[in-house]
């Protein structure tokens, strides 16, 4: 089947007129008419691609290439796109697990540091902040 017949089928299936197609693609309506009638010996790839996209078809369909499938077992055939989507979903779940664990680790670290500094501040005779250090900080705050 020549490409013109397939293009005409795609156009008919889309329900768009030549002028509507021209408005959506930016390809002149006269060029579309010549492509559909076969008067253009070698239409540009970009014009064909734009029209096929607007009509809801695919270039693979136009070229007669069947959809890609991978046979998993003799009785079960899985679409390649579904396998890729499944792989991405598993990857996202794994990354989400890592993000959640890192978040929990960061929150735990912050809680630990707040507890250590709180203990240090409320027990001025031990730790980094002794009575002398705290009194020096308080005096410097009120010396304005």
C-alpha cells in the first residue's frame, strides 16, 4: 500500500479537513493536497511528520512497522513500553525509599544535636558552655 493511501486513511480517521490540518501544522493546504493525491514525488519528512502527528497516527504505522513486542514466554506477550514503565516505577520506588531513609536520618541527627545542646546549656558546670561562658554571652548581649 503506497504511503498516500495510508496518509488518506489517517486523515479520514482523524476527521480533520485539509484546511484544519494546515492550520494546526503550518503546512500550506495546497502542499497537503498534493501529498495526499501523490502529486508530490518526494514530500519532505517534516511535512509528513507534522501531518501524521496532527492526525493521531505514527510514522511507524505509515512505514508499515508493527508495534514492538517482546515475547516473555510462549503464551504471554508483553508490550515493551509496559516493561519500561514498570522498570521506571521500580526505580522511583527505590529512590523514594532512599530519600525517606535520608530524611529520617537527618531528622534523627537534628533531634540528637538539639538534645546534646539542650543538656549542655542546662548543665552549666559541664560541657562546652560553662557558667563563665554563659555569663560572658549574656553580658555581651546586654551591653548595647
